C-alpha cells in the first residue's frame, strides 16, 4: 500500500529587522516550537514589502506569505511605515480574492522583539491554516498555470496600483480601526472597481493576447469573462492603440 506524503507548506516571511525579526530570534533562543515551514527575508521595515513581492511570491509557488512588523505607532523610521504595510496588505488581499487566490494565504501581524512566544503562537496558527488550505491552487480549485497567468498580469499592474494608492486611496487617520474601516467601506469598493479592477481585467486580456492572436469569443471563454465586459475593455484597449484587428478580424496585441 502506498504511503501518502504529508504536505509541508512553503511560507515566505517578510520580517521587520527591528521588531518581528528580533521576536523570531528570541523565539529560537527560547526554544519555543513552531513548524519549520517559514522561509525568512529580513527587511528594515514592514512598509518596504512591495505589492510585487507578495504577488511574485505566490506566482513562484509559495503556499502562504507572512508579513511581520513593529506594533502600530512603534515604527523605527516614521509614524507611517507599518501603516503602509497594513494598507498594502489590505489592498493585496482584495486583489488576490479577485484573481482567485484565497486571501487567507496572506497574513500580517505585529510582533515586538520581546514577544518570542507570540511569534511562535502566530506561526503555529498560520502554519496550520495554510496546511489545511493545502498546496497553492488546491483550495482555489484553479489550475496553477492559470493562477500564475493571473498573478503575472497583476504584477504588470503594480506600478499603476501604487500610483492610485498614493493619489486616491490614502487613509486620513493613522489608526488600525481607521484603516480597516476605510478598506472595508463602500467608498473603497467603488474606488477599487473603478481604478483597479477594470485595469486588472485589461491586463489579463493583454497577457492573453501576447501569447497568440485570438477572437473576442475566445478571450471571453478562456478568461471566464462576460462577452459584453470583454467588448467594453477591447474597445478601450483599441482606443489606446494597444490592440488591433488583423485581416481575419482576429485580435492582436500591439508590438
């Protein structure tokens, strides 16, 4: 009888040098136990975790992504460093959900350098959740290649998303409650749909067209999009000079 192999998830962790990394170090010195699934990248500040880092980690097959920083209002560089991490994480979760990735695979926590046992508790909990979700793509029910294609399209859009975040999605109050209230509001959802979601769909269409010329119907079927929605986005892309029709009325991406 074949013996099944236990799933051991790969979790990529971005840890703030001054707090969470110190907490992880104290956790090790104190011999607090947690599963050995975490692969650590140390950064000077959790606010340095770019959206691209998150999406690229999943595109490369990480089963979970963990971000650990200083407690809010204890940032070692300026008052907003870890608020940037909070905002980026909430935006990333929203985007991941729309491209089909379970947002529970991404987690943000605040851990100080003196909280070794808290670090162990957080990692035990998150490791168990990721393990229960299974390998990347399994809980999503989507083919890995398709998920990677969607994430690649999202990565192409990151510079635009960062500009939108800077200009239109700034939170006026630096509190955890204020951030979570704003990013869970109808106002944010409207802005997200208007400024990000449409561009994300167009990025997916462009990624599909760069592989080979196709018809509008093939785009709709392959990407699981409504034909009227595809037609609207194709019209916008054509007006921008990003696509054109060849002699057989097949869509082609501009060089």
